[in-house]
């Protein structure tokens, strides 16, 4: 057995670079091993993740019919939507075929109908006074502005916009025929709501605003032509949008005729009362007495 010098063992010795790399790898492995061992010890405090409660959506409150909050959703409309609905009330081919079911029936508004009605009231009142002035221009009559035309026009327009859609809604509700499905589901899918009819009738009056200005032209046959044009366009647009619901009614032809008739009566009443030239030429009787 060879004798080993203990002095050499106690002295520091130099190792090759390969040996140093191996030592470094051993030390790194030892560090990682100690970290994993520390994590596995019972002293390691593990906290379970807490369940974070997501904020719940605030349920919408059903406001009373007589409160202002109930009508706020009917005035939440953008300007481009109002313009689009005015265009669709005159030119329905500019929008899609299902425009009423997708836009108006699902989201009716009262902003456009109210402003259209107010604008039509003042347009008829002003144009009616202009027509009255033109009628008395060649006569020795002291002309005065008739302020009562505003109240007359407001009464006629608001009664028409609110009462006629209400009657149509009741007629569609009680005369709709079921088509093999549940009657309630059928009426909800085809019959328009009351607010959508108010919205549709309000926008249908937009064509009368330019026609009211044209009625100031004191030509009788031209005034009647504008009456027929306005009544036909506004009535035809209403029938166009309501055709799926009208077909479900057992009084289809009566409802279609009633829609056109009411529009014709409205246009005729506007023209005859506010713009028509009255026949006031009374022949003067000359009595000759002879003696």
C-alpha cells in the first residue's frame, strides 16, 4: 500500500477548469434542491385564492306609467337615427325591408314624432295665415293674423297622432288570427306595440311639412293634387311597414282602407280649412226703381 503524504492533503491544491465547472454545476443544483425542499416543508404558508365577487348588473326598475323615468328610454335616440326614420317615412326603399321590425318596433322613440308634430303645427299656422293674406291681397280688407290657427292645428294633429294609432293597435290586437302557434306568442311576434305605432304615425306626418308650404299656392287643382300626393305617400308607407301585421288580421281590407281614408281626411281637412280659397264672391243685386 502506497504511503500518502498528509501534508499534501492539508495544503490547498489547484484544480483544472473542467473540475471547476463541475463544482459550479453541483452548487447550482444544490441551491435549487434546497428551494424545492423549503417549499415542501410544513412551514410554508400557502394561501388559497379568494373568490372575488364580480359586480352584479343593477336590475332595471320597472317605472310607473305616470312617472317621467318611464318615458326617458323613448327619448334616447341619436340625430342620425331620427334623420334615417324621416327618410324611411317618405322613401321606404332607402332602408332595408325589415327596418320596422329591426329598428322602430324594437326601439321606438317619441322624440322625432313630437318635434315633427310641433313643426307641422307652426308650419300650418304660418302658411295658413300667408294663404289668407294672399286671398285678401286684391280686396279692400284689413288683414289680421289669426293666432287661433295654432290651437286648431295642434288639436287636430295631436288627436290624430294619439287616437288613430291607439284605435289601430286595439284593432290589430283583437283581430289577429293565430297561425298554428300559441296565440300570445303570435300576437307578440306580428302585432306592433302601441309605442311603435305612435312612433310610426308621428314620422308619417313629416311629408305634410313641405306640402303645407306648397298649399299656399292659390291654385285649386294644384292644392287638391298635393292632398292626394301627401295622403297616398304617407298612407302607403304605413301600409308598407305594417303589412305583416295587417295580413294576420281577419279584417285586412277594412284596416287598409281605414288607414288610407284617415290620411285622406286629414290632408283634406288641412287644405280646406287652412289654405283653400273660399268662394266669397257674392253677386251684387242692383235694384232700379222707376217712377
